[in-house]
C-alpha cells in the first residue's frame, strides 16, 4: 500500500513538472502572447488554397481528358476558366499584390 | 497495487481538467506558455493512464482476485491470453481502454501538429473535455480498481468471449471509435479559432482514414467471431451492439467522401462539420449502447450507473456542437457552387445522402424499441425485415454509385462522354444479369440486382486502372507495370479508394451469395451413427461422438464425413463445450471451406444425446461467404495505399502552411 502511494505521488510530481515546464523554462519571457495569423496571412492562405485547387483541377482535367472521361467540347469549355482562376490566384499571391491585401474574387470553375 | 491504479487515474483526471481549463483560457486570452502547459498536461495524461492500464493488466495476468474486476471476469483456469483480454471484457476495463486510446491519440495528434499552434490551442480543450468525461467516470462512477476480499476463484469469462477473435475485435473497434474524436476535435478547434481553412482537414486526413479502417476491420472481425463462435450460422444480426459500430462507420464514410469536395471545390464546409460531429457523437452513442445495459432493457439502463452520465454527456456535446456550428456559419460559406447534377461532386453528394439516410434509419431502428419502452412501457422490437428493407433501398443505389462516380468527370459531364465511359460497365452488367437469369438464379431480386450492379462496378474499377495506366504510358512513355505503379503512387487516395471500393464489392457479393442463395437444413430428426443427410449436393454422414478434456472446458465433438458426388471431401467435428467454472455450454461449429464456390458447409450440433449417441445436426451451405473475409484484406490494402505518405504532397502542404506558422510565432 505504501509503495503504491509513493509511486502515485512520484507520478503526480512528474506530471506537475511536465505541466509546469513552459513556465520553468521561461520564467520571464519577453513575449508570452500566443500569436495568431493576421488578416494578411488568412488572405494569403485562402489564395494559396485556391491556387492549389485550380492547379489540381487543371491537372485532373487534363488526365480525365486523356482517359476519355471528358469530351473535347467539355474540355474546351472547362479549361479556360480553370486557367484564369489559377492565373488570378498566382497573380494575387505576388508580393506586391499581397501588400495590397486583395479581396479574393476567384470563383473556380466560374 | 489497486491504490496505484486509482492514484494514476486521479492524476489523469486532474491533468485533463487542467488541460480543459488552462487550454481554454490560453486559447481565449492568447497565452503562449499556458497553451504549451495545457498541451503538456494532455501528454502527461497519456503517461498516467498508461500506468493505470499496466496495473490492471498485471492484476489480470496474476489473477489478483482482490481486484473485484479481475474476480468478476477471470478464473484461475482461464488461459493467459483470455485473462488479459478481460481488460476490455467488462464495463470498467472498456472505459479504461477508451481513455487509454484517447489520451494516446490526443498526445500523438497534438505533438504531430505542434507547429500549428494557433489551431492546436483550441483542439487541446476539446480533447480534454472528452477525456475528462471518461476520466471522471473511471474515478468516481465505474472504477476497475475497486478491491474486496479475494474469493477462492474468479467467476470466469463468458464462453463466447473465449475466442481468439475477442483478442483483436474489441481493441480494433475502440481504436476506430476513439479515433473519430481526433477529426472532431480539430473540426471544433477550427471553428473555435475561426481558422476554417483546410488545415484541420489536412491535419486529420490520415486520422480519419485510420479510425475508419480500424472501425471497418473491427466490425469484420466481430462478424467473423459471430460466424465461428455464436453458432447460429450468420455473421450479422442487426443487433444494436453491432449497429452501434456500423452507424459511426457510415457517417465517417460519408465524411471521407464529402471532405474531398471541400478540398477540390471549397464546398460543403457546413456539411463536413455536421458529418464529423455526427460520426463522433455516434461513436459515443455506440459506447453508451454497449456499456449502459440499455440494449438488454430500459430497467437495466436505469439501474446502470453509467447510462445517465453518458446520456448527459451526449446531450451536452450535441448542444455545444450545434451551437458552435451555428455561430460560425458565416465563416463556412462556400465560395463555389455545384455546376451540374451530372458531375463527380454530385455523385459524391448522392452517395452522402444515401449513407446518411442509411445511418439514420439504423439509428431509428435502434432507438425505437428503447423509446417505446421508456415512454409507453411497451416492448417492441425492430427486426431483420426493417433493416433489410432499408439496406436494399439505400445500399443497392450506393453500390451502383460506387461504379458511376469514378466514371463521371468533376464539374460537369456531357452525355456523349458518359455514353463512351459507361458502355463497357453497362455491357458487363447486362451480360451478368442475363447470365444469372439464364442460370435460374433470378429468383432473388436483391441478389440479382447486387450481382448486376457488382458487375458494373467491377468493370468501372478495372477500366479506371486500365485507362489511367494507358494515359500514364502516353504521357511518360513507361512500360505497363511502371505506368501502373506510378499511376497509383501519384494519386494514392484515388486509387487506394478504388481498391477499397473493390473490397466493398467483394463484401456485397459475399453477403448476397451467402444470404440470398444459401441452403439450410434444420434438424427434424436426430441422426444415429452411420446415418446421412443431403444438402445442396453434399452428403453428410454422422460417424459418432467423442469427449475430451480441454484446459478450461469439457469438449464433446461429433464426427461427420462430408462427401460430394460420391467422393469424400472432409471430416467435420461440430459439438459443444461445457465450461464448469462459468456453468455454461457453448455451441462449437465446424466449417468446411469449399474452394470451388468460395462458400462454406457450416455444421451446428443443435442437440447431442450422449447416451443414445443421437445428433441433431443443422447444416447451412453458404456460397461465396468467404469473399466477405477476403474483402477485409483488400479493404486494409486499399486503406494502406490511401494513407501511405506522399513526400511530394507533404512538401507542398508544408510550403502552403509554413508562412502562416511562422507569422503565428512558431
């Protein structure tokens, strides 16, 4: 019984030490703020996701066209808007454009 | 050492409460060190829960009957493997397993995503809330560390649980159930932190797939256990406990599909939050069903110390989840819309509606008897015809959609393109249907439809691989094997998914074959040694009985020779086991796996009269049933392909999220 309680107490002390570790390592940090992405970061991420989505869609469209899943007419109708969407996202991600914090207006696939 | 187990659980409880309170405060007030401290509390909670689990395992291995739990679920004669499996054989141990898996998963998920600190800051309190509930139950409601004066021997284990499948089936289910908490926590974390981009989906993609795979494999193991152990000749009985695992699996299946639409088109953000929450809540509901006693009767539920707490927790989580999704609706607006009702995303949507409809009808089938008993005091049951009707109504179109979906392009598909891609699968379906009718197998409409649709799906899967390989050859000028390999390697989720579809196909064929086309012979008269019976082309000749003593049971076995067309094919030994400690008898079935039709000759010794050597033998011939178990292996293969890390994809995602992490102070 005593051994069990001692082991239990050791476990509790170890847990407390682990929990207190961030405070023990940095007793007086210069900045304790948990930073979060700002509006610019959020916009950038949104644009990156749109860019990736458009590029992946283009790749998939090419592949589906090759395998015969997409007809020539459908391919011609779909590829233009997708290219434009990818180009718009890429342009908006350029450093100078980012500095202006653009409102994303891209609508993939129209 | 029960004190150590109790102390460890109290430490866990303290840690998760701290993680909940400090984590919430840190995320709300944006305190970096406090957030890290809360994360560490979750990591430490896994350590202390592991200590508690080891204490219980040691007690089980040593048959320490001072632990009430050990005395209630094991005996001295119980083999060590089964004694250890008693860890999840009872209520308290099961709850400890839940907490152990949850704290382990939480620690791993938080550690793996430690760089996404702004998102994880809110994930920690959500995980801590769920862990806190289970730690509370174990500390104050249903502890496995209650001690009492040791009896001379334990009560033993229910004979049907003394089966190798019980060593793997419950842990697999729990790995699945609990695993669904991780995508739920990240989804809620994304809502709480207002980070509703795709990061939470990317972070939990593999977690969802792994949990879903464990849950699927766990169910198949359970079905096989029921098949070889319970002794009624079936593998799934729409039992509430079985349905408890099926419902979250169906919801997670819908989520795995719909999440792809969000990734590819930026649509269905609200729906995905609803699905991930539904899968999580159903996994808690499943644990409630199996652990509260409510399945046996409403009275057992009211006497159970767990039922009320579980219901309260489910209600709390439901209210919190619905409120949070509602509050964050403006952040979940889709930026694109469905362009055509004939497109890949539309077929995914139909698949989602059917999966959720099937899930909810099963939920209603489980709830209805409980509600009528609770509200009106009437005993009602929802049986096989109800479930079969909805399985056919929703399951058959789902099977067909599995073949249609891959053939349809994203965004929109013209009739001309569809006609071209559908031609071969349609021909395969028509030829199969006509051949089945011609062979006189058109008597069962669900069976006929299943096989016809299966032919369509099989052809569409083969075509996808064939056309994809040819396209790769044309692009890169590779050989067929090389083109095939790089096709799969470059898009593991898609082609892994097709392999999983092939597994579902095998499952459907196996279920239809073994149910719609099975033959059953009930034992009207007893057989005496030397007498025979005929069934579906097989002759079974009873030779006699033998009794032997096993480690923990007395086994009586009949000897039955099986022949076909005058040739001996095998000898079967159905019988019964008598467990003296548990004072129970179990049916021990004997099965011949026929490689000709991938089916089984399944024998059950319904009754045995040792004095007169009379055997009442029930026999079932189940064509294609073994495809169900083969499906399990194919399912795992497909899941592993889909989950296998892709270095190129990982680099791309790291590049996508790295700047956000940097500016978030990481």
